[in-house]
C-alpha cells in the first residue's frame, strides 16, 4: 500500500516500542526459556499464527492479527471492521483471527504477551517483523490504515523493538558532508562496545515515501547537508548532528543519555562513562 502517513502517526508508532512491545519482549523471553529448540520448531509448525507470520514475511506483506477471547458483541463488531479493511488490502496484507484461549495458538499469544491484554486487540506486523500498531477494544479502519509505515520507519522500529540504538543517516549524492558523517557512524558501529546493539539506517531525503518520517524526527526533507539522528528505545530522537560527525561525538551523546551507566541494548550494550 502506498500512502503518506501523518507525522503524528509515525511518532505514535515509534512510541509503541516502549509500551506494547515491552510486554511482548518480556513474554517472548519467558517463552524462549520454557521451550527447547525442537519444541519451538514443532510449536511454530503447529501454530497457525506463527505460520502466518512466516508466510507474510516470505511474501513481503504485513500481517494483521485479530486477537479475541470471547464471542461478545464488541468482538463481533470490531471483527466486522477488521474484515472490511482486510478485504481492501489483500495485495499488501495477510490477516488471521486468533482466539487467545486456543491451546494451539499459545506460542503466538506468548510471543506477543497478550494473554491478559484487553480484547479484542489487533496487532500489525510489518514484513521485517516490526510491530507497527496495537489497537485494543475499539478501533476504526483509518486507525488500522495507520499501521502501514514507510520502509525506513519499519527498519527503525524493528531495531528499537530489539532494544538497539539506531543511527539514522539522512543523506544522498546531493547532500554535503555525507562521507564525513558516514565515517563517524561507521567508526561507532565497528566499535566492539556498541556494534551488536547498533543499527545503521540509510535514508534518502529525496525519497517522498520517507517525507513524513523525516518530519517526525525533525529533519528537513529538503536538507542540503547530511544529518545523522541518534534514536534510542523506546523511539525518541536523543541527538541530531548536522554535517560531519565523529565517533567520539556520538559516543559522548550515547554515554550521557540512553546508555548512561551502561544500561542499553540487549543485556546492556554500553560501558559506564568514565
């Protein structure tokens, strides 16, 4: 689906990382501890929801999951809204309805940590696995539509949901200081202290599909100078560098902010500031 989503929708989507996804990650970690590799493989093949996720990823489509618990009026009404929207987006979207009490769907329910979530609930997953929307109880087709985000938004969201730092490099062949900025970014990315917990995302300011995302992170889409934006979970920009930037400048911002005390990334990625 091609559309220009409003900046506020992207900001809300990025903020989702720290709310719904926090529960998802905690539940996923618990699930990981409970199942052996063989058990996880068997569960994935038997669970229709997980199989649907795999299929959507292979096809490059979004997956919309309608979670419900009881067949009450609210669930029926919202499922009608859900079905109506899904019929319009078949080229870009797969969908599935999952009853949270179904034993066969427990791996999916555990993965997203929704066993105690208010129902009904729709969760939208981008082709790369990023959760782009979580809509509980009552929603409209327009709210469902907001789950579609630009490619760079999805990449940033996936990294943030994996508790990684994101260095968003806004540049193209026309922007000044692109190579100097990229050199500083690459120096940070190759540092053993930060490598595993950092994702570098390149974005062309001339790409009209990314205009709303750039506006959301407060970068002028018409910038003539390369801009590097540091994002940290749950999704707010914590630093912005115009023009050339050095590795040391990025490290200083990281250690003073999101990783103060060595507390960021999977298991803690950053060393304490000395």
